């Protein structure tokens, strides 16, 4: 494993670190095994969030068994006001079984109004600045998907890290990452494998960690095998064939594809939206037709059960036309 300074925070993080979204899908026991495999592979930085259902709790369960020593812990909250942020921070500390958190971030600031609220008087940032003085957190970070919205936060000089989507096919945050770097902020790449769509993981991670603009990439991992694969990226040399495969994959994906972030959930009709798109992708892109049809058939609620309420689209940070995409999924997997 290779380690790097996360901006000027003093955190010496593994360049490939742990994204906490996918452990929502595994048992508590499996989460402990995955985190232990991370430790053995040299990963020392965990990123999770209040919004990732039981992810913080599972990580806390791991710390209760194996201790927190040697780990840097990052989490985040969607609260926008002072009291909401303090409440969330206390819950994070409780669920993570920690008496301090290394990096606490404002989660997915996505509108100019939100940014104004968090930076303003009585805003969430005031709470984090106080929490830092009290020793409850060590550093304050900002996360989001839209560079133009995040820009005032970066310019404010009040954040120590920036976390944005960045990978071999999504480079729209590059100018903001450069600015963050110039200000001494640490940079964290979320969705380094585009939510699992970039299946040539070695080439995709290699691209990011050699990009010069990212300190730490946080691929989500939901099995020990995935942890081992990701940790081994730094050992071998990425081949030209792998790079070509990655380019081919990117060319075929376009921009309208699901990154499995799960921000659109829950759906009032009970649709597991990212799972639908995952199975459709396996059917159309990866030629695993039978596998995809079998798993799709086992879902209790199908794409055609969508009531068209539109709630999911208002939550999707990638502004995907989910309802239209679900029609396509139904046409492909329910014929
Ligand atoms: S539009 Fe369909 S998929 Fe989206 S939240 Fe409503 S019912 Fe669920
Ligand atoms: S549809 Fe959008 S919000 Fe839902 S998982 Fe996919 S990318 Fe995330």
C-alpha cells in the first residue's frame, strides 16, 4: 500500500481507502471480515455517512471487536443547520463507537441555497467548527457532486478536504480539485469505479492515483475478494490491454448510467432502483443474460411497478431520468 498526506490535515492515508456504501448490503459478520481484510491490506482510512443506513453501526461493531487504533475515520451528515449537525455528529460518534472522528464532512451540498445555509450564521459549519474546538472532530470536509455549487465552500477557506466524484470517465470536477489543492485542501475521489460500472478496477484506480489531483480514492467494497483486488492494484503494473478495456468500457457507458449511490432510495413503491439498473447492465453490457434475468425475477417489486411519482429523480445527484430508464429496464428484463 502507498500512503499520502491528505492535504494539510496531517492525516497519512492509504491512497486506496474504504468507501462505506456497499457494506450496507452485507451482514454485520461479513462487514467485520471485510474491514479486517482492509487492515491486512494496508487500508487505514474509512469513509462513511449518516445516510448510509447501518454502515456506521457496522464499522462501530468492527471497532468494538478489533479496536480503532491505526484507523482514520471519516463520516458526514446532510444536516444544514447548527442543531441538526450537532445531533447527527453525536449519533455518528455513538454508532461508530468513537470518542472523536478524524474528518466530518458536510454531505452532498447540492444547491446554492444549501451552501448559503451551511456557511451562514446558525449553519451546519458553525457546529462543526465548535465540535473541532471541543475535540469531537479533528478536521472538517465538504462533499458534493456539482463543482459549481461547491466552489464557494472551497473559496471560503473553512474546509480542509473536498470529496467529489472523479474517475477515468467523470472529470468535470478537475478545475475545482486544482483550486482545492492550491488552497492546501485534501482531495478525495468518490465513485472511483463509477459505482462499479468501471469493472476494469486495476486500470480505473491506477488512473486516479496517478492523476496528480487526488490524494485518496475510496472505492466501495462489499467482499474480501474486492478488498484484495483493490489492494493489489499498487503491486502489479497495469497492462495496455487493461487500459484499452477501460477505454472501451467508457465509450460504451455514455453518461446516463447509475452509480449505485442509493441516494434515490427509499422508493415509496418499494423498488430497489440501483439493483434494477445493475441487472440491466449485466444483461446488456456484460453478456450475463441468464444471471441477470434470474436475479431480476427474484425481486419482489419490478421496474414496471413504478408509480411515476418522481421522488427518486429529485434525489438523484446525477439527475438521471430514472422513470424513463426504468421503462427501458422493464422492456429489457420483463419481456
Ligand atoms: S418514480 Fe417510481 S422508482 Fe421513483 S420513487 Fe416514484 S415509484 Fe419509486
Ligand atoms: S439512480 Fe441515481 S441516486 Fe439512484 S443509485 Fe443510481 S445514481 Fe444513485
